[in-house]
C-alpha cells in the first residue's frame, strides 16, 4: 500500500478497482483544517484523466501490474501479435490499446508490454527506432541541415518531417515519444 507521502509523478496506483498513473500531484497545507493531496490520475486501461483529492495520510493499493519484454511478430487488420521472449507464448493487442505505437512497429522489434491481472493493457516502445525512408522528394544541391524540412514516408507507412538532404532508401533514427526525426542512422 502507498501512503500520500509516497506520491510522486509516474507512480502507478489502484483507485476504484482500476490501475491509474499519477500524472501530477500537489501537497496542500491550508492555514485552517487538515492537509490534503490534490492529484491528476490517468486510467491505464481507458486513458481517462481524473482529478482526485486524498486526505493527508490516506492509503491506496498497489495495482497488480506486470511488465514483460515482448517481440512484435506481425499485424492482421486491427490486431497486433506479440511473442513473450521468455515463454514464447503469443498474444495479440488491439490497435485502440496501443496509442501511437503502430506508427513505429516493425517486425522483430522488442517492446515492453504492461499487463493488469494477466491481461495486456498497453505497451512501451524503445525511445528510438531506425526506419528506412521509402518515399520523399529528391534532395537539391545546396540543401543544408538547418534549411527546413520536407515530408517523408517511412517503411511503416508513417509520414514524418525530415531535413531536405535526406533521400529515399536512407535509414533514419526517429524519437518514438515525439515522432520527430533525430539523425541519419
């Protein structure tokens, strides 16, 4: 169990029977009355955000969460199939539970999958992925790194902005958290 003194950003707690991620918190000590903690909680299953106030010293449960290293195998429509690296068991996850992850998934990439009471509820990609540029306008002589950007389609079908000097067939490094070009790979 966690006490309100253990609260911090990124803490995962169980509230009303669901797992929540603590997005923000603030300890408040009014001049009159008891201290309390104002929090913003994001539901890890539905993605809804709540604002909840806890009395100072109140306790909350730890959720039954487990994180496993999984390997992406393939996708079929809206279902994405993964294999547990330890037991070789295969599971699938619907696209609606994955957020922006399908934009950067390529075969055999390792991801960290989050399970709640044995059921998959989401995944975390590596911070950076290397993808090949399939389609972009050709570079023109005199283009520099600081001269602006152009759209490029990478092998997963995602369109991102890249500098003018990037050409088709080149591999580029992309930040999965922001979806931005980082560097040539």
